[in-house]
C-alpha cells in the first residue's frame, strides 16, 4: 500500500500566481458549458497553467488537478465570506453597520471575486421586488 503524504500548503505568493494565471484564461476556465469540447479545452488550459505555475514556483511541484482543486477552494472560500458579509448586512438590531467587502476581504479574495461570475456571488436582482408599501 502507498501512503498518502500531506501536501504542502499553498503560500500567498503561490495563490497570487494562480489567480493571475486563471485570470488570463478565465473565459475558458469559468465557462459553464460542460460538453466534450469545452471540457477538453479546460483540461488543456489547466495543463498550460500547470506548466507556467511550475516554471515560476520552484518550491513544490503542483499538478493540474492540485491547482484546479486549489482554485475551487479559493472560489468557495471567497463566496462563503461574501455570503457571511451579506448576511451580516441584512441583520436587524441596529448598531453600527459592518465594514464593506473591499475593506474586509483580503486582496486575494477580492481578486477571486472579480474573476468569477458575479451572479454566483451576489445572486440575481429582481427589479420588480420592492419593500415599499402603497
């Protein structure tokens, strides 16, 4: 049997590099299509990202699956923090309003939120919904 070794955590510099590489290919990576052609394109782009990432980071080799998983985790964390902030914003009880996301988020989280689809973070706006009583 082979033993699973714990992988080395990503540093902030590695996360910034991954964000930069994903940002340059975001139209393909964040494409919601899941047909054979788009999945093949995504796999090819992740292989290119793997090569570029490992050219610039000599500490630890990261394969495409590891980078893809890290990107997924970063998106999930950013969405969670944005949802918690939105939840705090709509709480009742008065007091001082919480700080805005641009002040609260880390730089990496803000970059991730800028890359991903805004509708997945903010939700859909309904222009006909109103709290106004007539």
